[in-house]
């Protein structure tokens, strides 16, 4: 490439010079594209439920539990997101935190109570930024709300999608929710997004027709509807199950070729996977 620069500088033939310059511009653009981060996810089905909190001896849905899931090379770290009274997106599982309703309380009041490890109640922005740079663990983001008004659900969903885009974390995301409306909104705005319905109430055909890419149900829903397994695979839907923590259920899900198992015991699931190889 250095020789080509030298040739362009000293050649006396304008047409050849222009061709060479065009080549350099195209090559430079290609190199720039190749320099963008490429995400290589680990080849397993282990999704740490609320992060690897049990194995990491840290609070659920904390930055520490996320980092532990990344260190363990789980394919995913699951977490829950709410919108507070002052429009802050926070990471917390329950509708209440420290005795306060998260949707009707400001983040300042909520965050005044620290997590058990001294960590401040994390915002979604902090969580996304903490996952940047690593290339093995996806983020399984569950959008939550106690509301059932579509206007409210759309507003929460749009805030989440805008922040994910702002932090350039789109390639890391798998979205889930018990609200069918939220997943339809995500599909509407980001058609190629990975979305999983959690409710266990819709057939694979219903989910597929809504543009949702996966079913992630409690394991009893699959026991009760065994026909959903071949139906989901026929429709090219991703299969996940929550929240599974015992070996017998691990083995059943592995033998039925589930794409993801959401568990509070990722180390145990890794052990089972190793023993079945």
C-alpha cells in the first residue's frame, strides 16, 4: 500500500493516478468497516438469570452479577428493566425496591438505598456500558411494567430502544417481555431484533405471526404442550425455558435441543453440559 502511495505521488499519467486514488478510497472504507467490533458469542445455551448472582455471591441484577456471567462465558445474562417516575430506566427485578414502588418513585429516592454489596442501584445505561467491549455474552433484557395501557408500554419500549441505539449495543440484545404489545412494538421499530415472549399463553404460530422470534416459557408450559416443541422448530422460533435449576430438567431441555436455558445455577448447567458431551 505504501508503494501505491509513492506511485500516485510521482506518476505523470492523470488517468492512472485517478484510478489508483479511487482504489485507495475503496480500500480505506473497507478497512474502516472491518475495524468495527465483531461479536463472537460463546457456543453454549447458558443464560444466567439476573446475572450469575448465586455463583458470584453478589446481588441479583447487579453490575457484579453481570460481570460474573461474562467471566463465566455464559451466552447470556438476563436482567429486568423498569421506568421510574422521573423517566429513568433502572435494572431491578421486582416492582418494588426498598419498599418503594419503582414506577411511582424517582431514581434519586430509589438509589439512596444501596445493594447488599454497596453497589448503587444500576441504571440501564450503566448496565449496557458495563457489557461493552466483551464479545461472548448477550444481554437478555426483559422490559417490565405493571401498566397495560399501550401508550405507556410504547413509551417505555421506545425509551429502551433509543438508549440501546445510543450506546450502540444493538448486536448484544435479546428482548423479552410478558407484554405481547411490547414485543410487537420492538418488532415494529427494529424488525430484525431478537424478541422472546415469556407468557406461555400463545402458540408458536401466534408468536411467529406477530413477528416475534422466540418463545421463552416456564418449563411446565412445555411439559403441558409438548407439541409446541416441533411447532416452534418448524416455524424457526428460538426455544428458551425459565427458570430451571435442576439436573433432570437441564437434561430434558438439552435433549430437546433448546437454544437457551435461563438458570440461577449456571455453573451446574455447565457441569451437566460437560458431562453430556
